[in-house]
């Protein structure tokens, strides 16, 4: 089954207790014969994997990077499903750090 | 024949500087020109704390001509584990003056402009305008947004560092791009607002005091900020905007992501006509969700005397017990391990709030027992009492006003304050 690697930093790492996690993509649907996941659906999937944590709130305030490149906020682009994960990607959760 | 004619090019730096900066001047790509650029340059460092100290240290040592330092705090003993320009003898002194003193001892020719006023939206433009480059070494989000917006208005690069616990970030916002095309959007990299249009809620953005920070971590990021500034000033920067994340306990500890171009819709640096929202007259503190809570003061507020006990009363209750007494310490395990009251039981607040009923059942079996809840400052202990009262019949269930810090101040000065 295709998987993606999720990298957690700062608040996301504190919430999950993880720095990295392998995530199997959901099984293929009828309309699509290969496993794939729109990036815009990843937050819900990850939050469901870590119930009882603040991950959902952290993700709402974070940005995504896919394969070492930032992605425009899925909520702010016209087609929220435009970035699609097909397996093998490395997805990083980037949240602002403010201390100093 | 004069000595000056026996050397070409004509010396453009004081003779002593050739010896002093020779180790960096012989670097390919740096050279005499690099040193002259640094000598001519002016950099303003906002925040003379964990990031600002190492940044200033390396900028001064490298021979940056003028350094502005802006900070309104005073040196405290708890700063010294990471704010390496300050010293025991300068505790209580304004941080900018302490840093200026340290720089003077290190490199007397650097011109230092210390500013003890707090940076705000009315003075930011004026205070930052004289400099070529801005370093964000601050510890709070409102100032980070203010610095970003101001850097955009002034058209100056903003080298931003941040650190918390074992992690840090480095990013240069508004970076001048190399080989930029005619497209106006391409001339500068994105700003902080492009990356993080919405600030996180204040409770998600804790401080070093609440969350902790390792000094060597701020040292890594502060050094990288100095390096980034030197690269930009001497033309060694590749002009490609990226965000570097440092995680001391991960392997590999450094990861870098490429940034997207500026957002055309960014209210700060976007394209006129396409901007969404306005930043004029922004109240930055309100934008970031309000003032950061003052946990020390909040922990001292007594609204319902039935729910709280003062340190001296608790001491009496422990010394002259009418009934069984139990002390519940709701701090995280690590903090409990630093110091705790003898005989106290540790149930971290996170665990207690997840399932108060489970812990209340333990208390119910001891109905003859008075329960006192303690924490560091007296805030989490109030949450614990409220949660336990909802599910417990324990008659006396109170928390310690001002927490263990008050215990140390009012009852036992040998109890550590941290």
C-alpha cells in the first residue's frame, strides 16, 4: 500500500509526541483506481489518528510543505484539491515558532 | 617614498583590520570587498536575548560597522543560561546596555546604537529605517508581524530566528532575489505574513518561561542569523528564499524547505489591487489574540476563598492536621522531579483533566481527607480544583494561591524557585 511520510515540528511534534510518522494512503476508490489523497484532506486524517491531542488546532494554524517545498495554503487557493498525494511524498507540518 | 604607495589597492581599511579580519578576508568570495561591505553595513538587532546575543556577538566580531540594538527588558538571572552577552554583574541593567558593553569589550570600533524603548507600530518605521538589514530576535508574535510589515514598507531584508524547547527556525523574509525578472512579484521573497497569514492562538504560542529552552539551541539559531546577515551583506547569499528548521533531537537535525513566491493577495507585500485585507492601523497585539497572560498575577487572584488557600494557612493545615491531608501536585512530571513538597502526589494537569472522575474516585475513598492542589504559579491548580469539585464529594478541596512560588516566598525560602 502506498504511504507518505509526515514530519512534525514544534507544536505539531509536541502535540503528537512524534517527529515523523508513516501514513498509509486510503484505499483506492471506485472513481480513482490508484490510492491518492488530496492534501486538503490530510489534516482530518491526521487529527483522527491522534485523538485527544491538540493536533487539529495546530494543523489549522500551520502550513504544509511537500517534498521540501512549501505549498500554498489549501484554504486560500481556488482549487483546494489541487495538490494530490499519491504515495512516497514527504509532507512536513510547518507551524510558526515565536520564542527567542 | 611613502609606505602608502608601496601597496595596491590603496588601503581602504585601517592597517590593523587586515590582521584582525585576515582569516575571513582570505576566503574566496569574501575578500577585501566583503570586509569593506561589512564595515559600511548597519544591522539592527531587535531583541537582545537568547537569539540576539549570539547574533550580535558574531556580527560584532566579524566587523559589521554599525549595530542597532532594540530591547526594553532588563537582565535577569534566569537569562544567563542562554543570553551569553550578559553577565552576573550586569543583572538588573537594561539588556541593550549590557550587550553594548560586551560588544565594546570585544570590538571597540563597532558603533553601537542602544535603544531601550519598546518597538511598536508608531516608532518602528523611524527606528528601523537607518539600517540596511533587520534581525528579528524577538520572543513574541505581535512584534514578529510588526517587524515583517515594517521590513516590507522599508524594502529591507528581515532575517528572522525563533527557538523554543529543543527546536528552532530560520527564515529571511523580503529577501532580495537574484536574477529577478521584470515581474515585480519576483524581486523579493515572501514576507512572514505570506507564510503565516493567520497568527496562532496565544495559548498555542507559549513563551520560553512556560515551555523551556536550551541555550545551545538559541545559540545555533542566533549564529545562523548572523551568518545569513553576513551572506546577504557580502553578496554570498544565493537569493533563494527558504525556511530552515532545526530540531536538536531529530536525525537529521536540519531540514530546509523552499518557499513559494510572495502572495499577490498578501495585505503587506502583495500587488496593489489584489491585496486582501489591510494592515494600516493594525493593533498587533489584538491581531495575535490579545495580551499574553500574566500567569504570576493570575495565579494570585482569589475569587472564591472556599476554593483557595494561602501558603501560610496551608503550612498550618499541614502542621496541625485536624484530618488526613493530601497534597496533589499537578505540574508536569519533569517539574515535579525538580522539587516537590514531601509526601505530595504528582498527577500532571493534562492527565487529570482528561479523566477527572478517575482521580476523584481515588479521593472519594478517603472522605476524611482534606485535599490541597498545588502547581508552579497557582493557575493549573485552579483548573484541577474546578474539575475535581464537579465529580468529587471531598469536603475540603482547595488549591494553593500563587503556587509553590508563593510557598517559597511566604513559608520556606529553601524551596527552589525556577
